[in-house]
């Protein structure tokens, strides 16, 4: 059991440790600019502030979970697609389409009873995200178009669709900037509020429900076995009577559904309206979440909470240590870098190749589009 646990945690733990060490070097080297003098202890103050800001108080814990909610859901989307041998970079676009659809439907139902408005607005976001995930899935299945290319293009399309809708049909008249109308009664109910701006909405429970469901789907259902088989060897899956085309489309659709759910929750639970220039990197950060968890749905919860804690602790880090919040982006980038530097990390920590690597990285450079188009 210890060997299995170590095999699962070795690479993620090593990547996090190396990222913190490399980040500390960057902080020390930049300390003359940040503090005006060379400070070799600045990394300790920086990391201490992150921990204190995210875990050192009730408000910090609330901010951590709220920040982790979309990361976990989109991370589940990426992880699920990894299991099918698909690299879904389109979480960003699927998130935005779910968000803008939920904002529009929520605004239209702003005066309806909450028991009607909230579920309908969330369902609308789910459907929009699922539809936006289906598009690259269908292109992959029937034309062999690589999902990396199509999802990146669809991300840009989503940006402009959101901009058009919010500056046009959905724009709130009289607002000081381009934004949709407030969702009103479609806002997800608040379950915790200390009156200091740190609120926890009911939607934060959904990732902790979705993760076990996706785990059960992958490891305890026939459909999940077929998804994993297609991801491992589509030719063998086809020979066994499975239908790779259908499974590719279904997996991308469910992945889009999860990302759309994240967008709907973020708008209905936190923002309450959709700005034309909605800024988020959740779709790309979710890739780090999924890889850090080795595409395990339960592991996605913990990796999502880790990155959420980093986001929640960033403001206090900037206040106490004077280190810009962009350091969090650097740390996350370093984690992803060391996850992908599989051979280097295993050599440094003497981790055995068998079971110690991140197998999902093979999906990044692999496609079987030609194979999936040869048979239904």
C-alpha cells in the first residue's frame, strides 16, 4: 500500500517541492527590486503569507474553497478527457460559454422564484458548455482534427461571442461599463457570510459531488472502462466492439458540461453579472490541476484546493511580503514545468520510472484521429 501511495504522489510532490525551491530563488534574486535591498529570507515571508492568507483564518478558508471551485470542475473536465486520450485545452471557452449563457438566462429570470431561476440558469450553463465541448469532439471523431487545435480556436471564438453578447443583446442599459444585467433571484444562495466580503455560496458543494461521480463513472462503470480503453488503445477498443467515435464525442461533451457548470457557478455564485471583458485563466490552470492529480478525479479535489489556496493567499502575500500577485502564476507555471520534465525530476529524486511518472503527459503529443475515423 505504501508503495502504491508513493507511486501516485511521488511526481506531484517532487514537482511542487522543486517549484517552491525555484520560486524561492526567483524571489531572492528579485528582492532588491521588491524591498529595496537583498533579502534572502523573503521567500519564507512570502510562503508564510500565502499559508496565512489561505488557511490561517475562516475567511481564508472560505476564499480558498471559492477559488478552488471552478478549478476543480474544469480540472475534472481535463482529467476525464485525458482518460480518453484527449487533450482538452478548450476548458476556457467552455467555461465562458457556460458563464455567459447562465448570465443571460439568469438575468431573464431575475424576478422568478429562486427555486426556478437558479436551477434553470445552471442547467442553461451546463447545456452551453456541453454543446461547446461536443463541437471539437465531433470534429475529432469524424474528421480527425486534433482537439488541441480546434479547442484553441474555439477559445478565441468564445471570447468574441461573449464580447458581442454583453456589448449587444445582453448589455445592461445605464451601466457604467459593458456588462449584463444582474441575475437577481437566479443568484446561488449564500451559505456563509461574515459581512466582510468573504462569502461562500451553495455552489461550492458541487465539485465535491461531481468528483466522486466522475470517479465512479471512470472506474466502476462499463462506460468508464470503455473510455479508458479508447484512451489506452483505440484499435483494441474497436476490435472489442466499442465505438471510439461515439466515446470521443461523449467524453468531450461531458468535459464541456463540467466546464460550463464551472462558468455558471462562478457567475451565479460570485459575479452575479457577466462583464464584456471577463478575465480568467481557469481553463489553463485546470490543466495543471489535472496533471498534478494524475487525472484522478479524487486527486483533482486536492490539487484544485492547492491552487485555490495559492490564489486566496496572493493578496496577503502582496501586502505583507511586497511580492506581486503574479508570483502565483510563476509558481503554477513552475509546477507544470517540473511535471512535464518527467525524466529530470525522476533522476533528481531517484523515482522509479514504473508508476512514478505522469502518464497523461503522453496524451499531449499523441493523436489517433486517423484511427477513429476508419470505423463507426
